[in-house]
C-alpha cells in the first residue's frame, strides 16, 4: 500500500468519519483511481471508524507543513 498526495486528494471530500467500507464505496462512486480503492481494500481495520485522512495515511502532510517550508524559503 502506498499513498501520494494525488491519491489522497481523492478522499478529501469523503464523508468523515467513515469506515473502510464506506470509504471504498465513496471512492468507487466518486471515480477515484483504482490505486485508491486497492489501498483502502488493503487496510485491515474493518469496522473501525476513521476520523480523517490522517487516520488512513498517518504521514499525510498538513497545510502547516507547506506553510513552514514557504516561510523557510522566503527567509
């Protein structure tokens, strides 16, 4: 299982909190790439509620991460 910003972007509008099966259903209905659906299917947490993309991909970069980089570049 691997995540990229492009793949994770397809879950930004998901109905959080959601179970794995709800996320798979959302990904299929919204036309997400097959890689997103495969990543969700590989998750073992059946029945567990996910509060946001950070629960699915713990290393998901937050907006603060990008703001920090921009500030360091401008300095």
